């Protein structure tokens, strides 16, 4: 079946603009995660959804970052007033449920965000 | 504060030989560990995992070893193949949380 999809694959934006990144998880997966990978860094956890609620937003770097999930499916990550340090690859992952099997997360290809 | 560390940013191995990728962690609450493989322009893909109740898990050419006392795990690939060339991420999770903490990755290159 289809894997996790993300759009756009690449986004170049000017500093100060808002951007929206979209994630379509694998059908039936109730858990959804957002990560980002900055140049030379590992994957940094941002936020996690179980259904439409976000029990853990601890990784969001600032209040310019927000995310929502509707219908237990698609999620959007919004970055307001983008800064150059927001440039990174933003990765979305999904898993079946919150259980040991949920540790095996399935990743999308990512959105490469460049803030000029 | 890097809770999961992969101290070797890169590794080069000849085809047919063993590749050993290392990972260290600091949080004693971690009880599940995973290895992910990432090709350029793709998302990471799950490779193999191990629970803290085990010290070894094997799947084909891939074996993960866990040394809890040393807070160290390693991924062995034998024999290494050119298609194994990728970035390998170590990740860890604690049972009372639902997020994975990733290391910074090790780029493996397998040459003929």
C-alpha cells in the first residue's frame, strides 16, 4: 500500500514568510510524528499526535511552530515568520498505535525547507 | 544534551567485510533501541530493533548487540554489500514516552 507522503518535497521561502508543510500518514496509522534534520544533525523530535490530539509538543522549538491533525489522518506543520535557522529537512512518520510496535515508525521522504 | 550518540560520522568498508556501527546512550530509562537506514532524498527506513531484555537480535545479515551496563549498542552487517551504503541512525525510546531519540547518524560506504 501507499507509504507516508509529504508535500511539498522542496520549499524555498523568504525570511519572515509563513510556510505550511503537509503529511499524509499510512492509512490506519493512528500515531503521527514530526521531526526535523538540520545540516549535520540527527533527527530532532518536534511533536507527536495520537489521533487528533498532541500529547507531546515538547520538541517544538518556539511558538512560531504549530501543528494540527484532522480526521486522524493528514497533519500540517506551520512555521510562522520563518527564520534562516528553520532551514532543515522536515520529516513525518506514522505508526500503528501507541504500543511497542509503534516504535517502528514509517517515515515519509521529507520536505526540504530553505529560508533565504 | 545528546542522549544518543554516534561518535563516528563516517565508516568505509570493503565489500564482503564486516561493518560495525556503534551507538552510545546516556539515559538509563531507554528500553527499546532501533536502527534506521537512510538513503539520500528518502526518509529513514526501519532496519532492526532490540528490547532491553535482550542482548542480541539477528535478522539475516544484520545483528544488533546491546550492552546495557556500558549503555552501548552496535549494528553488525556481514557480509557488507555496496547497496548497504547509506546513513545509519541509532534511535532509542523509553517505555513511558512515545518518541524516538535519534543519534546524528553514521555514513557507511561499502566499496568493491
